[in-house]
């Protein structure tokens, strides 16, 4: 049975999609585990761009067959990034957040768990119905934030409103730098959660990733890429537990 790893955040623009795509590539291509990435945004996701893919289908195409979903349906809906790594893209236009509710996501993940060893969920910020369902079904929940006061406050409010707070696995502090407003340790204490990973602020590493869809995790000398490779190994330890 595949393991579902949800990447969440209170605030937008903190790096969820960058993290989800690079981890997907690190685990699927680098570590050769069969991996899927699902872009759960109801229309504004960027996972395809970050991977330089042009998906012809998205999860919206699966909505009419959710009650009878099979492996064949998945095969038709996903876009291959490389051997061992597939993307299920977000719809090409904005849909109502309600359309992929709890039951639909449960059906979708049941079939994904059968087919893949590791399934990453790239979510969008906030607490809409898709995100609630994703939070419920993820086996490992990673909460991404940047080391600044607005991000810290949003994350605290978010965590305070989640009844299942105690099962959030850990914090991912992204865009960290020596001059950051808040230290990782202070963030962990303030939010009363463990730090899963700290990723550096690395505009150079990100540049060709966001401009040309070349995941920095594939570049040997990228500082951020190295951090993603380390993080992917830690994720796999949780998967294998
Ligand atoms: N570690 C990092 N170093 C430098 N820039 C980063 C880093 N992580 C994210 N960014 C910048 O933040 C932007 C938003 O990231 P993205 O993954 O789209 O956030 P989200 O999915 O949370 O909205 C990226 O396009 C990139 O320019
Ligand atoms: Mg995103």
C-alpha cells in the first residue's frame, strides 16, 4: 500500500509546489520508488510548470468515474514525468473547491495507493474542503512556512483550528537564511511542533526551476537540491516505517 505525504501551508507562496515537485523527482527518479504527485489545486496549481510538463488530462477528468475508478482510468489521466514518476495535474480552469470532496479524494487515493509506493499531495494554502480531506487522508503531514512573522502567525492560527493538530508530523521551514526574522528553534517552540526540514533561501537554485521547469534536485551542485535530496531520504524513512 502506498504512503500519502501531504504538503500543507497556511499562507500561499511559501514553497509547497517547489517542495512537492522536487521531492517527487528525488523519490521517483532519484530513489526509483514508483511515485505520483497529485496537484490538488482546483485550477491554479503550478506542479506541471515546475516539471516542464503539458498535461492533457487532470483530476477533473476523473470526477465522472470516481465511483468506479480503476487503474486504467489513472493511467489515462496521469502525465509521465519520467520512468517511475507521474503527475496528476490540476484542472486547466478554476473549479469549485467542493467538487473534490472527502469521498472523491478517498476513492482517488485508494486507487493511487494500489498503484504507487509514494504519493505526494501538493495542496493550496488555507483550509478549503479539498485541503481538509487531504489533511485527513495523508499518512505524513508536512506544514511549510517561511521564517517570518506573517507566515508564523498564519501557521499558528491554522494549527489552532485543526482538531488533528497532534498528528501533524512536522514543520518544513523554507527560505531560511542567517538573517531570517525567526530562528527554526524559536518557530518550533512557538508552534509546539518538531522541525522536519530546514531548506535554505536559494534564488540561484530556484531560478531555472521556476523559469524552465528543471527541478533543482537533479542538479548536483545546487544547494537547495542537496537539501531536497536529504529531505527525500527522511521522507522515505517515514514511508518505510
Ligand atoms: N528555498 C527557496 N529559495 C528561494 N526562493 C524560493 C524558495 N522556495 C520558494 N521560493 C520562491 O517562492 C515562489 C513560490 O513557491 P511555490 O512553490 O509556488 O509556493 P506555494 O506552492 O506554497 O504557493 C517560487 O516561485 C520561488 O520563486
Ligand atoms: Mg503551489
